[in-house]
C-alpha cells in the first residue's frame, strides 16, 4: 500500500489523456485493420507453439534427457503459470507504465518466449562449441534445454491473458466479439503454418546447410515470425497510461476531500476512448456517493486480497472457469497423445522396438500422419472461427459452446472406437471446432459479464454499489489459469493411464470429458442476452 492519503493506503489512477468531465459514451469503433493487427500476436504465439510441438521432443531426446525428468519439464511451467497468472493479471490492472497497462507485460512475455526458444533450439549447439568434456557437455545441454522449454511454455501460456485484457480495454463490445473471432482465425492459421514448416526436411536444403541444422532453421523462422507479429500487435491500438493521482494531492487535503473530487478520474483504456470522453461509470459514481471508499477505489493488490477476490468470485464466473477447465482437459488429453495414438493404435507400430525394425518405422509413419492430422485441426480451427460470427446470430453463444463440446466428444469417441487412418484424419476437423470454441466463447462471455456489470453500475447512479476489486486483467488471467490446471492434471495423471492401458484410453477419456462438458455448459454456465 502506498500514496499520501493517510492510513487508508489507497492508490487511485486516472488517464493522462484528458482532464475534463464527460458523460459516459461507447468507445470508438475499431477498423478491421486494427483488429487484424491486434490478432497478429496470436499468429506468432501459435506458430511458435507448433514448432515446439514438432521439435521439443526430438531436442530433448538428442541431448539425452533422462525419462525421470520428462514429467518435471512438462509440469513445472503450468504449475508456475497457475500460481502466478492471477497475480500478474491483477498487477497489470494497476500498471502505470507510460504506454499502457497490458503492453509492458506482453512485451516482457514475448521476450521470454524468444529467449526460451533460443535456449531449447540452440542450447545444445552452443554448449557443444564451448565445452569439450562429454559429461559436462551433456549436463549443461540438458540444463539449458530444460530451462528453455520451461521459459517458453510459461511465457506462451501466460501471455494469453494480457492479450485478451488489452483487447477488452480498448474496444467496444461489438469490437471485442470481432476481435476474438480474428484471434481464433489467426491462432489456427499460425498453428497450421508452424506445422507445415516443421514438416519440411530443412537439413537437406541450402538454408539448413548455412545455418547448421533444422533446429537452427526453425529458430530463425520462429524468431522472425514472433518478432514481426508482436511488433505489429503492440502498434495496433494505442493505450492511455494510468497515473497515480494521489501524488497530485496537496498534503493537507484529506482523503474524504479527495473522494469528493473524483470527477477527474477516468477509465483506463485507449487514447481515443479518453479523447472521446469515455468515463468509467464506476469511477463517476464515486463522485456522487461513496458508501465504502476502501472498496470503490482501485487498491494495490496483495496476495491476501487477491485470494479473497478469487474466493469471492461471482458464481457465474466460477461456473465458466469450471467449464473452461473441463474443455481444456479434454482437448489436451487428446492433443498431447494424438501422434502416439496414430502410431500405436491406428498404424499398429511399436515405439519400443529397435530403431531399424519394421515396427518402429511403421510407428514413425503413424506419427508423421498424426502431425498432418494436427495440421488439419489448425486449418479447420481457422476456418470455423471465420464462420462463428454468422453462426452465433442463429444459435447464440450457448449453442456455439454446446456444439463445440458435443462435436469434439463425438469425434474423439468415434476415433477411439473405430481407429482408421482416413476416418481419423477426417474427424480431426472436430478438434478444430473445439479449439476455436475454447479460444472465443469463454472470453466472449467474460466480455458480456463485464458489459452487464457496467450497465448495472450506470443504473445504480445515486444508489449503494459494491464494485469489488476485480478487473478485466484478473478475470482473463483466472480463466487462462484453467489451461495450466488442465495441463497439470493431464501431465500428471494421463501418463500413468497410457502406461497401463495404452493411448486409446486417452482418446476415450477425452470423449467422456467433452460430453460431460456438454451437460455442464448447458446447465450451469450463465449466458447474457
């Protein structure tokens, strides 16, 4: 807690854009070009995710990582993300950087992604050039590669929350909806592009010979795509910074006197919003009646207050988080073991046979075909996101949410019961429906919930209102945390099931969870008209 407001320890921020009082108006409509530029971050992130999916296992095997450390690599980053994402989301809600609340976090996490890729794709080559002793070289190569994987996974998972909060801050509800569809479209496109480039044999091409190996080639393309996409994203829509106005209060002015002058406080958002007079109704109401100042004004979030906010989330937010957790658990259960399922169950190969045996070569062929299935998933996810907007006008968000879970549950169920190469590849389109649904509908509901709460605050003018301490950054971060929680559950539990019952149990489990999710999103998730 800080500031010069006595013992209350209150931080209050306002936009630097304007100092006059305006009536609340809708934020300006964003051109399609701005929303596409904003979505470039999702293309860059998903491209790098696809490269990781294609190359991280070969990299870990090439440096000699012991099997006992595999679970550590895959569980450490989601555990860190699950613990730290709400803290980061809350911190971004109160960030007072000169160029906005979200963009400093996005830039930092983007640099971490780049650093992580540099370490896990180039670490072995750098260590081999610097260290001659084989034993020391192996230890350092394993250490640097593990650090790189954890860095990349943590940053790539974490960054989704600030990106969504950035979109919500600077756009009207209609533009938020359009922006989420563009996000899903470029997410699928980036994944497909990454898988396609990963399928090329770069070692036998000129660029592979120049750069040294296919690992270095993919780092070159990943770094180039990520850097360009994030530069475009960060330049897409300007943000107005926050300023701690308690620094502007004369020492002799009492906190109560300051609260009476709260007509100077504006909602954080884009520069255009401030210039067009967009005022946060919650802050405007404080100038009329402030029944509980300690709750009405944005405070520095401590771990205790953060846990209190999370425990007291409204029930509809909690139900949305549970549905998101079920969906991602089902989706990741299938995706993480899909290539192994293709190799062992569909192609009847054996990954434990000698590497020159027919069974092992058949297994490798199945894995390659499985990669094409993942590429089909990404392409169809991109296409489906394009058709989501006209679909939602007919079936609504509830129908869209229910359909995504239902089609995925039925598709994975048929794959598990009737494993066939061609039918499996065709049903990979259902994976795309699910991924597009998970990237759009839950965040669309978050935007609707916040829009509804804002309308209630406007209608409560002159009445008592408890606005709470949650911001959009915190809510987006908590929702994204469900992805990390799903990763922890899948990484810690399904590996045991695969060892006991084979890859087919994973596909059946994914189908069952998705069908349970169908019932949950239909019965418990609240939808706003």
